[in-house]
C-alpha cells in the first residue's frame, strides 16, 4: 500500500485570532486549542477539515468539522485534503498522539511544529477503500456518540431535578433559608501532598478524577501508601464531597461525590467535605455546587496564584447556599440515585461501544477490516 506524507495531500493553516475573538451565541464554530469550540460571528474556512490543537494540554487531540469555521492562532487547520477526509481523521485519531508525544517540545506548555504535521506519513489505499473504511468507522462512532449523549441527558436530568425541587439558588423562588457550606459540615480537609509511586496500597484520587460536570471518573486511578495517621486525615468514604481547589479558572470548583463503598486517598489539590447528615444530604450539597449559579460564583471567586486559579478551604466554606428541609433533600438524593442506576447501565453500554470502535479502529489500518467486512 502506498504511503504519503501529509504535505503531499493537503494544506495547513493556523487561525489568526486570539481567544478574545469569541462571542456568545456566535454564528460559527470557533476552534481554539480546547476540545469544545467557542463561537464567532466570522469565519476563515469553509471546507471539510481536520483540526489539531497546537499547544497546551490537548496537543495530540484530533477534531473534525465540515462547513464554515473560525480558528485560534495556535490551532492548525488541515484543509483542501486530497483524500477521504474521514479516513484521514480516523487514522490521525489512532496514530497522531503517538507520533506527537515523541516530538512534543516545551516543558510548561507542549506545542507542535508545522513540520510535525507536514512530514507525518499515512498509508493511502485507493479512494474507494478509504471511503468504505470510513463508513464502517462512522457507524461504530455513531453508536458510541449516541451512548455518550444518553449519559449527558442523565446528567442534565439531575440538574433539572434540582431546579424543579429547589428552584434557582439566585432567585430563591421557594423562599428557603440560606446558610454557608461551613454550617452544614462536620469537617473540611485538604488532601495529602505526598506523591504517588504507582505501587501503593490505596487508590489515589487527583483533580482529573472529577469531571467538569461533577462526576467521578475512575478510569485512571493511581495508588499511594500513607501512614496509619495520614490514612485518617486523607481518606474519603461514601458520601464525601470532593472539591477541586486549583486549576485553570474554568476547572476550579469541579465537585464530585463518592457513591461507592471503596476507600480512597485524595491528593492535595482536592478538598474533602464531610457533611453533617443531620443538617444536609451530601447529594444536595454536591448538586448545589454543580449548579450553573455555583459555577459562575466559583469562577468569580477564583484568585490567581502563580498562574493557577485557586479557591481555598475557608473560601469554600463561606459560600452561601440554600437550606431546604432535610426531608426534601433526602427525596432529591433518592431520585438522583435512581437516575444514577440508569446511567450506570448506559455507561456499561457505552463501554461496549467504545471497545467495538477501538477494535475496528485497530483493524482498519492493518488491512483486517477490509477482509472482515469484505470492503
């Protein structure tokens, strides 16, 4: 099979705008180095393209877009592609991050060079085979995207339930009394500053184990050893609320809740909030801190410390929140747990669809997919 360098089948440009070019509810997608695009009222490209973040944490990611778009000045746009664009997209999804991880430049911020892209080689079968491979992978991707969207709907349902039962925390239409996080807690503790050596006894939770939407992600959990004394200080148990105190401004305040019976140790960037369950239900506090109001409040509270945004434990405890009757909070928690049960089933289905997609992706560029599907 013929191999070609990307410079022989496409053109590459970067955008011309900085992040301030974004506008709320703009007409067109505005791709920066983040995964989710912003919006813009201008466009510089109108094509079927592949987008490669040029610097930062998302170097190695690969995005696809068809139609008008705007681009950030450190985002690479692969356009005028003389091959099936989806075939190239899936090949890059599989191999680009491997290639670029060997070539990344920089310490604090990773970035890529134009030549990294232009010199990248891909196998290029005839166009009909490219299209058939892309079609099979598209079908598998549609299935996993459907399952992802179903999980997102369950997440949205929890926030919708919160608003239905307690109202908007700003307007407080239902007239609940207000209190501070401090008044509802038994204790608030920072995690350990010790580092994981990868061979410890206890699972070790870090900031990346809490998603932006407030759910725990255990797909990448390291391990750590701690003394008996430190175990008491830094362990978390079912019902504990975990607050991410430092990161970029939009990620400070990520708040998760431990819903299983496993024991974990938490890193120093996390704050453990243990609720007094006579006064409040931890599910209520968790949902309150993940509400749109709280996200905005936390963003406005952030202070920059050595280039990182931060909210300390005292500031967290000073946050004003609603205090509805505990019986109502408990009803909310019961309904959330029912939603979580359905979500768990959807996550199992998602895992299977992810495994199918990754298996097909593995076969696609080894010639096995062609034979299996008689393409």
